[in-house]
C-alpha cells in the first residue's frame, strides 16, 4: 500500500504524512479497519435474560424476557461467554443468540456484582472466540470499537478513542475503568470493547448520560479492563466464586467537602476509616484519618482505586502506599492477604460487620463506608444510611447493632433511614 501525503496550509503546520500502515483497501479505494475487526464479530453474542418479571412471554407457561444485553466468547472450545452482572441479574434462564442465527440456552457459571462481570457457558460447535490484547498496553488516544446489540438492533459496531484510563468514582466499587467515546447504548452492556486489530481490551459496562434516566449516548462510556475481567473469570471458572485480597484497611472516597473539613487542599484520595488490629494495614502503620493518595505507580482517585488494586492482587503481594497524615506525606508498604478476619467485630471507634463500617453519630448508628462486593453492599447498604432497627431490636448505638447481628443465626433484616425515607437490608447471620 502506497503512502498518501497531504499538504496542510493551516497556521503552524507544514506537512503531514499518513503512515504506510494505515489500513487501506486498494481495490475499493477506502481506508478501513474491517480486516482487523471482522474476524472478531462472530464472537459477539446477544444475551436475553429470562425470569418471572414482566415483558413479552415466549410461551404461556415459560419464563418471560426481563432484560437483554451483549456478550463475548472468550473460549470457543469451552463455550465460555463474558457479559455483565447487571445483564443476567434476577434471571432464571438465559438465551444466547449467535451472529449466524443459531440460538442456545446458557448456563450461568458465576457472577460478581462488584466488578459487574458474569460468566455463562453454552454447548455449541464451531464457535469463534475473540483474541485478547495484552494487559497494560492501552494509551489515551488509541482507537476503540464497541460491538453489541443496542436498542433492539442487530449487531452494531461503533468507533471512538480511549478517552481515559483508570477511571473510578461511579461509586465505591472495584472500579478501574477504561473510558471511551465510542457510542455505547442500552443493549451494549456486556459486549466487547476492541482495539483496531479486533482484540479484546474491555467489557462495556456503563455510560454517563446528560439526559437523566434516558440512558442515551453522550460520548462517555466505561469498560471493565481485561486484567480485572481475567481475575474474576479465572476464579469463577476454578471455584464458582470470587475472593478478593484485603489489607485490613476500610476506606472511603475523599470528596471535596470531606477534604475541606479535614483542611486538605486536594480533592482526590481514599480516606482510611478504620484499621483491623494486626492486619497488614496496621503493621504498615496506617491509622484512621490517613488519606491514601498513591498506590504503587497509580494515583488514587478514590476508594474504588484502592479496592481495585488490592482486590486483584494475589495474596503475598506487597503494595507501596503514599499517604497524607496531618498534612505531611509519607510512604509505607502493605502486604495483601486473603480475607480471614471475623465478619462482625466491635472496636473502639465503631463496628465492622459484613463489609460495612458503622459508627455512633449525631443521628444514630451511621453507615460510614461499605466495601464493594461485600454482603453489606449486596444487601443494598450505602454510606450515609442510619440504622434504626435490627430484627426486633431497636438500635441506638453500635453496640446494640453488634449484639443483634452476632445473635442472629440466620439472616436478619436491618432497617435504615436514607434521605428521609425508610429502607431495609437483609444481612447474613453471624
């Protein structure tokens, strides 16, 4: 393919040359990425979630369609498909439609709410799997292609660029998103984000829309990167569940208001809310009120950054942390461990239970933070909730809540006030 030279007459520009490797179809006389993308398209599937919810029924007595999305085949021999947790949530059965028109019922192997990843499997011959790009090689400005089945359409391909990396802040979850401006709409969830060679770089999971609840594309979409996808998928395939590493530090996101209250001139970081005695964070010298600003070579944007990095680090991994204390910066090293502490523990500064941190406040027992993917998070508890009852017991102090939770041998219903309204959450027993 011959190089094409274009003369630029704008101010400050002289000459620019489109490099010879620019994809060009000489027979048709067009620039195209089809040669790299097309081999991956048969690996992209449509997923229909069936359950007891409303929607059109496929039969008088059969389950109804309650939601839909996309997915991508990562293992053709095993029929393994990756999609989003929110695509399969509340489903009792799942249908996978292939690009060639074939349709199969799928088995749910496992799902992880914190990373929004789910793994399905189908038994089908002659499948195509997507090639996976090496992790850690993306750069802002790289071309990106989103593939899926949006808005009830057949398979659709859109193009954009990588707008940013390491994005978090959509909530205190395991977030380390790729941001792209490739058009992603309802139905694209769970589908692949590909590079210009057709290799998988992420799983499309969320969008930000200026239209409120319309869910329209405004050029800001997020994808779970492949390092997190692989971590979750490998564990689900091996054991059926996901276990994340921990350091014993409970963290929350530093907000501008919290920074102002703490007298800080920064607006990003993770606030240490509590440290389990004897844990790696305790041995590293971290204390309540420290603000983690860096972890290894990453800037910590909020609690999600810490959750993501510690959550996918193998046990025994050492992480160098930079933190602020009393306005001074310091560094320390923490070793990631497997979760092995008690699920309910009352300390001097509050109560840790099922992944949530509770403390006595002016309004009552307040939920200070909730660890992503924990039983408390899955029950729907959020920071700012105020607990009023646990089972049949009235809750006025953290010690009341600890007695109720520790005495529950089965599930217990916790009542909270949230924004002036009452809500309930079901937590496991002791």
